[in-house]
DNA sequence: CCAAAAGTGTTTTAGCTACACCCATGA
DNA sequence: TCATGGGTGTAGCTAAAACACTTTTGG
């Protein structure tokens, strides 16, 4: 740990909308569990959702896309805004002060980052394996955590995560969720497992197969020989992707 | 119209969160159509959704409740936050300048109200007949408009209204919508009509009756003698209200 | 030839629609 | 007693679940 670092200049207030932030619950599926990305701030013990601020010249959507690109290296992420958190309990100047100090920022007593912030919350669905995780300048790690094994997060971030999962569940039917959490090609079993971890319950194998196939959204490809001593499953892809 | 009015002081910036507003789509059912409340600003020709700003000392939810109380006289309104609008096309300083000038506000060139605003949008469901409408100090009328006969609204308020209706439709099943749009006691026919105007389609009389009754959320009361030459319908209320 | 997993056929069930019938009401 | 509208019974349809059966694969 360098102790001779110079104090860094703060994010310039005039470039950003004061009082407005975004937070993002980024879901991924590792083949077994549903996970989200959590970052840990330097030297503070604070765990938090990836988030950021809105430039005065960009829309909220654009700001979120830029932030995700930086953290994950991914473009064209599936994003859904789901709630804006604006309670008074979100005012936590001490927390922000601690983070800035621990990051050697030139931190004056009165600063826009210590003010009250409302947070526009999004959830994202990404392909677990295509991510290159990059901690931002405030944090020394960004890692996957299973949704039922989250650490204590700062401020209301546990609440935000919980609500994100609720909304994801409610949207499961109408949006083609699997498309974003799986690679381009996958087996029916993998798709079923995605649905199961999101819903938190086991689904009937045959019911699921027929239900999904009846939606007419999948293309069946070649069989997948895994080396297992059993019938090889077909590989599928979503119709809207590629062809 | 008084022309000798003194210039009024502006909303003091230091009391409010800059760049953050709320807008509210207030639904009511007049027995025939689904309507929303629209206000018209003095001397501008601008129609708009009721909205307002957030005090630094209150949560967004609280701010919205206060605003609705002022406009409608109602407490305990059913409220649902459904989206936050934050695109760059929302920056419209000229519109705000016109409104302030037309209202004789003491309006300097550079003012926080001319800045970019993001808007947290809510929809409300209220009982059409229990409302006492009060225009605020910017507007000279607040009136009901059928959802398919809205005037041109300022900025993105038409888009906000449209999205509100979409979300209301999507939430129709899971939330007990009728409870908030109807008086405490109502007939099955009235409840069916509420569903029909929200969904924009006719529903089968008998299917609807059985579906709703099977949800086990209604209490059947006495019969209602309307004077019509036919069987008197039962009156119902929702279980969660009263008893 | 066996076990495991995948695909599909068949039966059962549940919910919903549509129709019909009966009832209550006031003219 | 007739017309109107409300409540409910019943038959039929359809979607989904449960189960069984068959197929494919490697050991």
C-alpha cells in the first residue's frame, strides 16, 4: 500500500447533476447460481452495488451504459430501470467521507458528494463468462456474489438488490430473460436452470420444455455430445439473435 | 385579469433538490371512462400533469403525497412509482420561463427552474367523486380528461401518461385496482366496467364475476334497488377495507 | 446390457368461456 | 306478465401438469 500518494482531485461538481446517482444490480448465471456483482471500496470494509453519477450532458440511461461498459467491458447490455430510491435515510455524508478519505481524494469539509442523493436503480443481465471485471478507482475488488449470500451492503443497497430480484421475477414471463444470461447456444436444461434460480423453485422438466418450445422463440441446432453416458441434448439459440 | 399584481418571489432554491421533479398521472373513473387530471398553466396554453419539486428535507414519496393532498384534498391515496424520466430532451428552459413570466413571478435570467430536470413519475388511483379539485398557484384549471382524448401536453408528459397506462394495465392483475377507483361499496357491474376501461376491451359478464369472486377478496352486502325493472344486484366491498 | 438423461406421447386436471336457464324487479 | 338485467349451473374447450414410455449415449 503506497502511503506517499498525492491527493487526487475530486470529481468536478460542475460536470455532474448534483443529488442524483444511479445504482446497478448486475445479474449473472454461473451455471449453478444466480449472482450479482458487488464491489468493495478501498480500506473501508464497505460493500456496494456498482453505481455512479450522471453527467449534466447525458441522459440517465447513457450514464448507466457508460458505467457498465467501464466495469464489465460489455456493450449492448440488457438494462432495465426498475425503481428510484429517494428516502431521507439515504443521506449518509459520513459514509461518503470515509470512502473519499480512504481513497486519498482531496476532500474538503463541504462537498457535493456528501449531500443527499436519490438513486435511480437499474438491473442488468449479462453473460457470466463474457465479462472482464475492472474495479473502478474507488474500489479494490469487484466480485460475484450469490443472491442468497450477499454481504452487508452500504446504505440501502441490500434493499435495492432485493427489489431488483423481485422485479426480475415478475418480468420473467414477458421478457426473454435467458437470452441475456446465457451464451448464444445452450441446452434446454441450462435454460431451465436459469428460470429455476430466478424463481427460486424447481420446475417440471417436460412442462418447461413444452412451454418454452410452444413460445416459438428457439431454434434447434445440432446435438451436444458431452461425453456423458446418456442421450445427447439438442443445442438451442434464441430466434431474435443471429438468425 | 389583474394587471397591477406585484411580482411574486420565486420558490426558494435552497428549500428544494435541484434538477429533480415529480410528475403524477392521477387516474379516476367517472362511471363510464378512465380519466386523468390535467392542469393548464395561466396564460400559456400549456397543459401538464400535476407535478412539483422535492424539498431537501422530505422523501420523494412524501413530496408526492403532499402535492396530491394540495391538488385533490385527499389523504391516503393509492400511489405507485413507475418510472424516472431522465433523457436530455427534457431540458426546456424556455417553457419554464414562459410559465413563470405568465404567472408574474420575479424571474431572473439564470434560475434553478430553467435547469435540466429529471422527473420521477407516479400514478395514483383515486375515487372520482371524492375529489375537490384545487388548481395550484401556477395554473388556472385542473380538469379530468379521458385517456384517449388528452390534449397536447408540455414536454414529455404525453409519453409519461402513456407509460402510466401501460404499467397500470400490467399491474391490473396483481394489485387490487378497483379498490381505489371505486367508492367503498359498488356492484359487480361497476367493478367490471373499471377493468374494461383500463384494459380497453369488453369482458365476459359471467367469467368476470366468477373470476373475481374466486379471488376471495370481496364481501357481499345487501342488494341495491336502483328502481330499474330488473333483479337487484348485490353490493360488494373489498375485504381489506373496513372489515 | 445397464444407468442416466433427453425427448415425446398420453392421461388427467384445472381454469376459463360460452351458453343457458332461472330469478328478481318494476312497469 | 313482460322486458330487463343479475346470479349461477353446466357443457365444452384449452392449457398445463404429471406420468409413462422410448431413445440415445458411454461405460
